[in-house]
C-alpha cells in the first residue's frame, strides 16, 4: 500500500489545526513534519512545540523529517504517542548507527534521509538497521522546488537493495512530487509519498489529497 504524507511546511501556519484536519478527512495517511534549523539547511521552519500542538487536531501519525545538525540533541522532543517515524539525514550524523539505535530505543521507527548528491553506498552498513530510507528529490530547505529526476534511479537501486537485505524497509520520497510524477515514483518503488506545495499550495486541499490517492490506486 502506498501512503501519502502531506508536508505541513506548505500549509497556512495561521490555521495548522484546520489544515491537518482537512488532510485527515480526505484520507491522507501521515503528517510530514519538516524541521529546519537554518544550519543544516538554509531555512528555519518550526520545532517540536508546533508539532505537539497538532496532537488534539489529528489522529494521523507524525512522520518527522529532521533537517538539522546534531539531531541526537533533539530526538526526545519529537517522541509522542503519535510519532511513527523520526528521520535524520545521513549527512548530519557522525554516528549514524548510534542515532538509529537511539530512535528505535524510544519506540519510534528510524528513517535515514539522503540528499540528492549522497550515494546509496553510504548506507552499506545501515540498511539492515533502518526502518525507512527517505530519498530527497530536491535539495532540502524549501517547499515548491523542482523534482530532480536522478532520484528515480536511486529509488530503483534502493528497491533492489531492500529486497536483498531488508524487505521490511520502507522507501519514501520527498521534494517536487505532484500529480504528474507521483505514479512514476511509486512504480519505481516508493511506498511513502511526501507532497507539500501540490497538496497545500494551490486549489482545494481535500480535493488535492483525493487526487493523489486516486493516482496511487488508493481510492
Ligand atoms: C524540503 C522538505 C519537503 C518539502 C516538500 O526541504 O523536506 O518535505 O516540504 O515540499 P514540495 O512537495 O513542495 O517539494
Ligand atoms: Zn521533508
């Protein structure tokens, strides 16, 4: 099953509660929470307090994407009963194995994100430990960027690796996903689709979610 994780980075921050209620009503599966620190990426978004404020507004699980330096310092802050994944960047972790174990020890699934220029080979010794790999299809930092096509080849290679070494691993993609390219990436092996501006950026949010679900064979 393909899961849709709309990113609230592109939502109207003045009415985030309504936004998450809308995407839940329309059938989205996860809330993608983009945390940016202005160091690892050239932009600042929001932190754990904002995420936690949504707990009463939606029952959807949180899919936390930490685009921050030294993520170990902040992992606990993002652990709630609703947190399904915490994803850290391979490029931000000096001791990735330790960080993955730390996330799992708190009862949360561990994801590892790879920037567009980062090779899959950096996961040679982590692929069995991770619950999810997030393939970035834009350089992280901003919503609304253009999809980088080399991500498709990376997803295909990752699918092969997954089948050989960790079949329960999930493959997520993030950046520049829209109704025109979502089928291409899910055909390549993506199981969790992040979409920000194409859900919240234009038109009716609930209709956008439903169209995504229809494209990926959900409804
Ligand atoms: C990029 C973030 C993405 C972003 C996606 O740095 O990690 O999750 O919000 O936005 P779109 O779908 O607009 O590329
Ligand atoms: Zn993200």
